[in-house]
C-alpha cells in the first residue's frame, strides 16, 4: 500500500445536510430519502458519486486481506459449486485474477484506510449509532455471493468495473441447505440493472438480491447494523447485571446479593428443583429495575464498543501536552478512523467507555463528535480549559484522536 501518514488530519468530509439535495442520493434530500426509501424500498441511483475512484486498488485490497487485523472471506463458485474460506489470505492463496467466478470480501475497510473512512462519512446523514462498516468486494467475471437477503440496510456502491444486480421483494426467503453460505432456494428478480462505477443501489433489509460481476469489478457496501431484539435484550441484561454488581459491591455491607436458603428443609428427592429456589430467584429478578438512563448508557457503551479485532495505534513518540495543544491550535484535530464517539444530553460514549457530559465538555464534545474534527481556532476560544486539554491529550496518547505532529 502507498505510504500514508496516519497523523495528518484531513478536513472533514461535508456530510449532506438533511434538507439539501444530494448528488449521492440522486438529488433527493437526505430527509426525502429517509422518508420515502429508508427501510422501505430499494432505490437505484445513477452516478451517485461521479468520477469515483476505488478507495483501494486491487493490490491494496489483497494486501489487507493478508492481514490478521481485517476480516475477509473468499467465495468461489467453480463448476457451479459454492465454497467459502475465511482469511487472512497470503497472495498465493487467492485464485488467479484470470480465473472467473470468485470473489474476495473484506469487512471493515474503514477501520484501516482513511479513504474508505471518508467514503463512509458521506453517509452520516444516518445516525452513527446505526452505521456499521464499509466492506469492499473484489470479483472476477461471474463472481458473486449468490442470491441472498440481508437483515440490514445496505448501499451497494460500484467503485470499479460493472456488476449486474437483480433484486426483488419475494416472500419466500428459505435457504438452500448444506451450503457454506446463505443462498436462496428460489430467487425471482423483479428488477435488473447493470451498475457502472459511481452508480449505487440502496436495499432495505430482506430484499432478495444477487450481484454478478461483468468482468473484473469492485463494489463497496456501506452497511447499517440492526441488532436483533434478542441480542439487545441479552446485552442489556448483561450491562444491567454488571451495574447492579458494581453498585451492590460498592454500597452493601455484605457485598453482591446472593441467593440464600436458610429455610431449606432436608429432601428425599435431591434431583427435584426446589420450589423455594424458584420463588427466591423470582423475587431477586422482580427487583431488577431500570430507567431510560440505563437504556441510554447501555446503548452508548454497547454501540461505541470497538469490534473485537480493533486495535488502536498510539503515537510511537507522543508529543507532550503543550506541544500537542500547539499542534492542535495550528491544524485542528480529528477522531481516529477507528474511534466511535456518541453522546446525548447527559453523557458521552467513546470506544465503549462513558463519562458525564459536564457543562465544560458540552462546549466542545458534541462538535467533535458530529464533525469528527475540531478546528484549530476552537482551541483558541476554549483556551484556559485545562480539563479539556488533559482529556484530549489522554485520547491522543491512546490513539483515539490525531493531530498533525508537523504543524
Ligand atoms: C458483494 O459485494 O458481492 C456482496 C454484497 C451483498 O450482496 O451484500
Ligand atoms: Co447482500
């Protein structure tokens, strides 16, 4: 890959404003797109990004697929038989680019590449809490992942070559059995389009679709997470349990509350689940309480939690606090491409950690979170706030934010 300086903030990408027509959305405003299409129906947008360049070249994508840090899959359909392997893939483990019917998919490219992150940022008219990742697929002629459906919203942006998309809102979403990937048993398309570089197809969840490369092609998928109700409930209860344990061990004399059974009589059926146990545990569970703050704190920490394979890159020779602030004043600072920063009125959530939104923090944090960037001049207006500089310097040392060290 070409040498890139991870420390140079780029100016923030202009996020389309809700009521301004956007080329990206075929001249719809984001507000119109959300009302008419989001989670509702597919939309084909010709030349959403005219003159687009693939954020990564084929070789750069292959290099990323060779790394432990990236999640990649190789899907082949040789002699009409589906096969799937998980990466990393050394260059000689991929089929020849001259061979047809295979595709390589690399997940979370935005975590590794600033250009991919910038592309993802164009979709920030949708809340960050829903934004998942940018995947890039490379395919040779005939390559694809088969007819399938996804449970999330996706923008399929053609970044190189051509791909024929067929899609439809069929009810029968049953899958073929015994395959290493999800392929629909029956697929009937209502619509069919060939996408060229810059064209984009938006698909809401559960629309059956099949994209087949026409010659060598690359497609970027901007995906939006939609955790299932059971995942959310399970994770929320886990979050709540941790909080209850913390509060109890900090406050109660006896520490964490436990089941006790001083009234348990001797038994002649030892395998029988004791009715007393069921009653007592029922009473413990009935005592669990939560409010909207608990839900917000769960969502903020859960949705900003880095994915398991995310490792931040702290600066090798960090600037001291004064020098760091000088550089920030000169050229501003930006969130690292891997950082997730969410907030609400009461708290902010950064990479899985939360803190209160104090009056001082409120002056600059929402701006940093929304723009993913803080202009140099903001440090002049906010100068004198030592708590801010200490905090920002800590984040910088952790690799969560970046300044231009040469400023
Ligand atoms: C692809 O890029 O080949 C697959 C994307 C998808 O259909 O979800
Ligand atoms: Co799909």
